[in-house]
């Protein structure tokens, strides 16, 4: 449970971070909240030679509305997202989901950029970003690019990010007044979801229903064709490949997806 030896560098600007990443390539790992990276290092699943601590980069902590888009700095912590009045008004699904992650300690350290870059299918914000039709702004040596959330989660813990790129911003369309719902089934209140569902309007994101966060496309298509919530939610697990493990079989996860989708859609419709 002790990490392999590594060197440590604190950086205070995005440019400085990119310079250090450029020098070290895939021997470097950036540290945001550390709540996924440090456990991985302790288990020696991650053995970076250099850890680049982004904590001092205050320029990546913000929530602001730019015309019809809500822009969120990648280092904004869950606690701050949950309590941000701008986010609560214009992207209430994300604000709510941020407040449902882990416990107080996790919410005071974990960052939106870290959660998305980590790309854990069991995490909450990736599915909420999918349902929100969001995107990620990424900076690297070649400049800046914007990746739609639908194209970001390629496989378990796998994204199109290059080792010398940083997620700098998360963007979602303003969703003021659009109905939303979030359901998370856990063994204990602070746990990761066995299955979770994030709904915005008629968009449905599923947590822990496969190797990546996914959209419940069959449900979304049924809703778009005028199906009832009951009939559309019955399709929530169609096309999903949830795993079976000691806490939940794939069949049970499918059942949860259908029930939780119906609940979240009903909440969104009120
Ligand atoms: C006890 C516990 C309970 C938890 N419960 C939940 C839960 O219920 N729901 C949930 O969703 N999550 C949960 N988590 C995970 C938590 O949300 C993590 O904080 C999150 O997965 C990673 O965010 P971070 O800011 O801590 O990133 P870090 O751990 O610092 O980094 C994670 C990975 O992303 C990379 N990275 C970080 N920031 C960037 C960036 N800006 N650009 C490029 N790469 C970057 C790092 O190099 C690393 O590979 C829990 C964690 C713990 C320890």
C-alpha cells in the first residue's frame, strides 16, 4: 500500500503544467483531487515517475455562463459545484449530482475534470455529462480542442486524452427550466452506484451499466416516438453490457436500470 518512488512538481498555471507534461510524456501523471490517482498509486496500478500537482492553478476553478453555455473550470471541486448558485440555476443536474458523490472528504477534494479524465463507468458525473449533451475542452502542445462527451469515454478508464494534454474546461448547454432527475442505488449512502441514472429532459445517462458511462438510447428513442415513461423505461438496459460481480449480477443491474430510469424520468417530468 505504499506507492512506488516518484518525484513531485507543483505547477501554478496551465502553461507550466503543459510544459512539464511535454517534458515527461507518459512518465508523468497530473494530480487533481487525488481521490482516484492516489489509491491507484498505492496499489501500484499507476507508477508515474513524476506527479504534477495542479492544485495551485486557480484559473481552472470557476462556473460561468457564456451565452447559451455553462462553462466549468476543470479543477472546480464537487463541493463548490454543488453550492454554486449559477450552476444550480443553469445546470441543476450537474450541481445535484456533484453533491451526491462519495462523502464530505471526497467532495472537498474531487474535481470535475479529474472525475471525467479518470473515466470510471461507476462514477456519477460522466453519465450526467452525457445526459447534459456536454463536452470537454482539452489543451495540449498542439493547442486546444473540444471533445463531445459522447466521444470521450472510449472504454474502461480510457479516453482520447494524450499524456501531454489537460482537460481545462467542461461545457454544457444552459438547461434552465428543463426537467431533470437523478437516481443512484448504493449499498451504503457514501458508496459508488451499483447502478445510477441521470436524466435531463429526454436524455438518459446510465452509471455502471457497462465498461463506460452510456446513454440509454432505446429509452431515448422510445420517448422521442411518444412512448410513455413506463414503456420507455422498460428499454433502459437494452444494448447495455453490465458486469456481474458479488454485489450485483448483470440481470439485477438491468432491473435496477429500468426501475431507476422510470423514477428519474418521472421526477424530470414533474
Ligand atoms: C472513498 C471514495 C468514495 C468515492 N465515491 C465516489 C462516488 O460515489 N461517485 C463518484 O463519481 N466518484 C467517487 N469517488 C471517486 C472521486 O470522485 C474521485 O475524486 C474522482 O474519480 C477523480 O477526481 P480527482 O479530482 O480526485 O482526480 P485525481 O484522482 O487527481 O485524478 C484521476 C485521474 O485523472 C487524471 N486527471 C485529473 N485531472 C485531470 C485534468 N484536468 N486533465 C487531465 N487528466 C486529469 C489524473 O492524472 C488521474 O489519472 C470516490 C473516491 C473515494 C476515495
